[in-house]
C-alpha cells in the first residue's frame, strides 16, 4: 500500500491506496485559513500538522503500518514559511499562495531585472504568488525571522519535515519560488545574493519522490501511527502529481483539472526555454516524471464564473439541478454569445491582471439557459486558446485530454468542451487524482514502481468513460472562436488598460 497527503487551499486530505491505485481509505480535513488585524492571511503550522496527523491515523486504522511502502506529500505550490533549522520552530507567518500582500515586492523585483532572462532561468512569469516575493515581504515586515538558522519550506516541505526531520524541496515546488534554475536544477545563488539573500535560506532540492533522511521519525510515528523508518517523500506540485495519476506524462496527452479555477498541464522534453516559450504566457517547471518538464496554463475564473452567475440569477443561488434543467432546454450548438471569463484577470496565453469579464452578442431572445451555456462556452474558448499556444510550444499535436474535477459532473460543460476543441475527452475513474499522484510519486522513489511509466500502467482505469465531439458543432464553434473570441481579445484588453 501507498499513502498520499494533499495539502489543499480548501481541504487537506490523506489517502491510502493499493499499488493499482484503488483507494482503500480517504480522510479530509478543512484547511483552516486565518486572518490577522491587518488583513493578512496565514496558516497555523501546528494546527495544520495536527489535522493531517489525525487524517493519517484515520485512514490507516485497522491496517498494519509496516505494510505501507511510502508516504508522498503534495501541496498548493507557492505557500510556505521560515523555520529554524535546529529547533523546527516557525520563525515567520505561514503564508498562503493567494495572499497578495507581496505585490510591492514583485514590482520591485520587476524593476531590478530583465523578466525574459529570469523566465529563461526559472520558467516563470513574475507574480506576487512566488516564494521569493514572499521572502522579501517577510524580511521587510518580520526582519527578526531572518536568523542564521532560518530555512524556507513549502507547505509540502513543512509536513515532510514534521514526518522525517529532513529539510528539503523537490524540483517541481522549488521551481515555483523564482529562486531556482530549471535548467541546472539548482538554487540561483548569484540571483539571490543580488537581493541580499543568503542562498542557505533554502534547503537542498531533490527530484520529486526522493526518500528523505531515515524516513518517519519515532516522534512522528507516535503521533500518526505510521511505522518508524517508513520512506517519506515530497511528491511535488499538486497539479503535476495529478497528471501523473491519470497517465498524462508524455507529449500529446494533457491533464485538465476542472474546478473553481481550471488548470491545463502538459509534458515536454527537458530543454532550454526561449522567446517562444516566454511569449506563450505559459509557465514551465520540472516534472515529477524523471527528465521531463511540464507546461501549465490556467483560467482562475472557470468554475468561478459559473458560481458567480448562479449567485446573480436569483435572490438565492440557482441550484445545480435547476441549472442543468435550464441547460437541457437550450438548443444544440453555439449560443452566439461570447463570454470572456476574466472575473479576476486573465492567465495564459496572454496574462493580464487588468483584463475583465464581458458578454458580447446578447439578444432579447436569450434566456437564463443561454446565458449559463455561454459561460460554459467562454471557459471552453479560453481552454482552446491555451491548447493552441501549448501545441506551438510542444511542437506536436495534443491528441488526448484527460479531464477530472468537480466540473465533470456537468454533462453540458463536458460536451461544450469537446465540441469546441474537437477532442474526445477521457474521464478516468480517479476521483482523488492529486492524492493518488502523491502516493505514486513516493512509490516510484521507494522502488514500488520502476518508473513513472510503470506506475501509470499499474493504475486500474477500468470504468472510465469518453465523450466525443460533434463535427458540425465543432465547425460552428471554431468559426465563432476565430472570427470573434480571438480577434476581440486585443481591443477589449486595450480598452481595459486605458481605464
């Protein structure tokens, strides 16, 4: 058996799996986010540890802990904190990825560098989310945290430390700090010293799934019920380990996570990044599968657009059941309405924080069902724009789309997605892809699987389903995309930037 831990923004989970990927037990705990009097968000490290330790105890109840081969930990990418290397005591706030207090630090970094050169080194477009921005904010507001023993850890790294006593990053999460070189797989010491930062503030970085130290410590074993010495590994970036779970680990197969935010993840050869990759708007990093890179593009207001519209259609949010009934009454094919899903700005392939959402082409004949469907269409158009950009970067056609997440429960949304892209969607029977991917990454590192390919083949995907596109509807959607959605991007964005 293999154990996965997933530290998420809303919920954190532990899951026990067989080597074939079958879930044996899952336990979930709310990820408690706190806010101080200045409006800054933070996590409580000890609270997070205790919640996850209790979730682990729950899933291994009745199981011989010695039969669990390894535990892998995944998490939201950019969250982190400083701890003391000697005592493990937290020295700084435990900062969530989404808190934008570090915007001034991101702006300052931008003024000090060539963002294209930094992209070539880091694979990233500068954002307040990134770890280096958070460290600079901490140095300004909590200077006492920067002791000689201070060490920056990701959320995964902190829980791995509590389990194993080892301080580490994996490559995929290190690549979300803006301080790690994806080409040399090392911390960028000259870059850090440029900001007066001692490179020793970061622990050693290892390939995803590498067993840490001597495994589970005696103290952690007593708190979790795990066997002392059991291998512990940082599995990596949550979206990337989920791609491992569904088998999207080679070019031509992509992973689509449909939730409040939607993320598309693909695989590419490990290669230098250039102007073409920079201008794609995608971010890049070290894959959890050996000797590969991933590309990633997202829409932060995909399912979020659906939730926003549900709240606008009545005094109480329209129920999902009612929403599906309204969609059932709409005509097949495009509504003719163009929805631009930028309630919180736009991401790839043209990142722009000033972009705003818009409906274009509304008629008096359009009712609630058509407006709901147009939102689904708009998110599918945005996904199509990411796909087209990614195909140019990958240098090969994308042939398969593996889709998971809460959005898969809406059959209308899936059909629109298939019709816009002309893909046959594959819906694997893996409800907890991130948890399973964390367990698999640890299993690879511990030798339960010989490689990422062997791990992917071992997962039982029987019971999955597919959904094909309708050629006529695709032709109609393609025309709307190419004559409306794509060419209207620039004039709309120019207008928003002028405000």
